[in-house]
């Protein structure tokens, strides 16, 4: 392992996953407000929706006691925008 790379604990990794999920939510919520999103915007929404879906399927995240509502809502609004 390189000297500048630290080892993260499972709790730190879980926090990083939730932060990344929050970043995806922020992107989706920002892009769904665009009346006529570009193809690039639509691709970004799709990628972030899929990211949230994949991450929520991981046992560690699914079993965490934190609410997942903000993530499932972002999936719904993202998919609605792409429909």
C-alpha cells in the first residue's frame, strides 16, 4: 500500500458510501429541474439513479438504520424525468 493511502475502517467506508449516495441525490435533484435536459444530463441522471439502486442493494447499506427515503425519492424523480 502506498504511504499516502490510509486504511479505512468499515464504519468509514460506510460513511463514504452514504456521502457518495448523497452526491448522487444532489445531482439528480439539480438535473430534474431542467425543463429540457440535454442527452448528457439524461445520461448523468440515469447513471446516478443506477448508482443509488446498486448501492442500496449492498447488505451493509440496506441493514444500516439510517432512513433511505431521500435515496428512494431521488430514484423515483430521476426515473420520472427519464420517462
